[in-house]
């Protein structure tokens, strides 16, 4: 709760300034768009003056944010994107603002319910980071991480659930085309992974595993972004199917494999057929020529392969909703607060059904 009227003004000003900059407006531009004198708008941002409700709504409408977000009794959660080549810097300012605002809105509600239920999971960023000196190091790093998480070399039934239980925030939303995942950090080094909505279950799991790679791999600074993306992709495949599992399933280096072998393994481990072929090549079970031969066969049967890979259902994060539901069931929060925390308006229904789940 607010401690004083000064807090109301200060936090409102911080949030207003933050989202104005996200929208790429300077003070003069915003003052002209909403018809408020520049000096008055400046006082709002400095926290020395508080607008009335009608002006708050006007500002919120212009910046395309919820008025309640501007009035939350805390500074906006600060985030930094740590992906390498594919990030949000190359998209237009309106889309970038919407992405960052939506993530912040969801994450603040998530952190709120954790605090209400005393359910914050400790996370040590320094212990999570792994130094890597050569590409092949990802094999041991992935195996070590699986061991720490207690999953050994077994197939992972629900990768999303495992990662949520380790204190990593996971959300699903509509991201710009060609961006399947964003890995972010809060100012206090809490990790956040946001996955593209409406992608196949196979691609979702791979993207989620890549999100872990962005977070945990501490690569040499002289490696270019292209090399880092290749290494993160190999780590993602190794996290889903570790080297020991590949060796166990394929029985060592053989001269010939059929496509059907990899289709069966694809379904068992939740890693698509093409990536299984790459895994076998990475580890040295398949030669480059043999991998190419199987990939050619796979592409000739693309429709059959696509049908197989559409059968793996998407996983959905569930921890936040479970916390909110538990808080309501035990009387810790009211029904109105319940709808606020899950991002719904009790009268109008879901504000944006694709925003976050």
C-alpha cells in the first residue's frame, strides 16, 4: 500500500515517465497529444503534482496502458533483454512498447501474488551461470543442469513445469514474427522467459530450452552473435535430449539409420525429427553425409513429418494461476483482487485473451 500522498505522486510519475519513453515520446510530444501544458506534465513525472482521474485515463488511453498500471504502488519492474542476435531492438517503437509493457504488467502481478502468498522461490543468478570456452562444453553443462534439477537422462514430461519450479518466471504471449523466445532479467537478477504464442509443442519446448541457454551460458565476449545462437541451439537440444540419452537410444555409432528411428525418438523426447538428426550428428553417431541423406528423405515426406510434429501439445505455465486460485480459495484475496491479479476485468471479461497465459 501507499505510505503517503507523496508516494502516490512519485510512483505515478515514475511509471508515466517509463511508459512515455517506451512509447518513444518526448515530454513536448506527449503534452501536445493529450492537450496538457508541458510544465504540468513535467510535474506529473517529477512526482510533485498528481492528475485527477479524467487526466489519468486520457494519459493511459494515449499511451495504450491500463490506468490501474499507472497507479500501482511501486516503481515499474525494470527488465533487460539478454538474447543475442534475435531481440526486440529492431522492431518499431509501438510494438516494442507493447511487448515490454505487457511483460511488465504480467510480471508485476506475478510478483504480487508471490509476495501475498509468501511463495517467492529463491534464485541465485551467479550460481546458475556457466562459463563456456568451446561449443562442445554445452553437452556437459546440459547434463549437469539436468542432474541438478533431478531429471537425469530421462525424457522430460513437462519442461515448463520443471523450469517454473526452479524460480524462473515463464509467460506466453504474441511476439513479433521470427522471435520465438525472449530471455530477460529483472534488476535483482530474477530470470524471465517469454515464449511465442501459437507455435507447435516441439518448437515451444525448443524455444523454452533456448531461453534457459541465453540465461545460463556465459560465453566468451569475442564470439559473434551467430556463433552464440548456434551454441544456444545446441545447448537447447542437449537439455531436451542429453548426450547420454542419444548414445543409449542409438547404441553408438552405426552406419545406417532410417527416418522412422528418429520419428519414434521425436515423440518420446519432445524434440522434433530434424533436431534429433542434428543431435546424432553433433555427437558423432551420424556423419554429415548420413545426416544429409536422412534429411533429404524427411523433406520428401514433409507433410507426414509435419503431421507427426503437430501432435505434441503446447505446455502452459500454471504456477501463477495456481497461486492466485489458492489465495482466493483460502480467503487471502477478494474476488475483485483475484480478477485483477489474473489480468481480467470482472465486468468486461479478459482484457486481451492472447496477452499472457
